[in-house]
C-alpha cells in the first residue's frame, strides 16, 4: 500500500507546504504497522529510518524533518537559531523538551509526532514564517499555543492555523483534573467538555485548541477533521491501542 497523507484545507501562501501522514506505506510491523515515524515507541530503528526515507521521497521533502523530543510542554524550538542553523538542513537533532518548532528558512521542515494529540500548523500571510505545535491536554494547559504564536513575531490577524487529525470527543473520556487544567487557562473551555459518568467527561481537544487560537487573535482556523481513534486503518491511536506508532504533521517553506 502506498503512502497516504492529508493536506491542509487552508489558504496559506503557495510557498507554504504542509501535510499530515496516515499510517500506510511503511515497513514497520505488528502494532507499528506500517508507517511509524517515531524512534521512541519501541519500533525497530531500521524500520523507522526506512519509513522516514520513504516519506521524504514520496512527499518530495527538501530535507529530513527536524524531529523533536516532545514532552507535552510549551517550549518552542527556533530551527534557525545558530546551533540548529549550523547543522545540516534536516538534521535529526536531539531537540529535547520541545513541543513546537518554527522556521523562516527555505528547506527546513518542522515536524510534530502524534497518536491522538492535536497537531497544529501555523503560517503567516506572507509565507515568511511557519510553525508546528504538538498540543495534548497537558500542552494546551501549559500554554504551548500561546508560546508558539508569540514566537512567530507577527500579528495574529496575519496568521493562518490548521488543526490536524486528532482524537475525537466521543472517544476521549477524561477525569475532572483535565477539565480543571484547561479551564484554568481558558474559562471558555467548558464548552469542550460533556459530562458522562462518575465525574468523567468527554473532551473535545480540537475545540479547546480552536478556542485558544481564537483567544490569541487568530480568526482563520481550519481542519479538525478525522478522529484518530475512529479509523484504525488510517491512524495510530495511543488511547485505542496503547503502545503504537506515530504519524507526523509537517510544514516547510519553498522558494518564493
């Protein structure tokens, strides 16, 4: 089966390129079948390396993505800072403790790995800067979106946002601590929760992310389509399968 991915349904400038992978087209086996792109989940290193090679070839990526070591926090990596920029473009850097990345450089690929959390892409009207953020409930409550938007250093009115495939509310039941954490950041987040039983709630992470983006002044928000849990043939889902692979959401700049 060939590689498959989702393209953002937004109106970012043509030089902004982006995609979000699905799970087909790789060589990983069993619970990681087949296009697992993460090295930290227990898959064979050689299989992940080949999957990444296939993705780069099939999608025409200008370089290997700069893979982050995500920790559900709010730190943003500027891939253009000297110690990143001095390395070969697309280096697989050990960018530890980062949950978002941005670049203003043609050919540097920002990458986020997910298996239920919310991948969010950002780009400005001029196509001068792009970013990708990893936003689970911990990242949303830690302020990863505010930190990423602030790092863009452009007016929010000039920013496009796209919310990629993530777990849907119907399959994401959480405790009151998750609701409380998000309400502490944004009281409007109450609309993203529906009480179920025994003090539990169904949480709509995509809606909570959208609300935070809107509160930051971003009006052009697209995406939030397929649920990763609901389509086992298309997506990895940690909530559904436990130990499993990761799909990637990528963004980069082409030449003007």
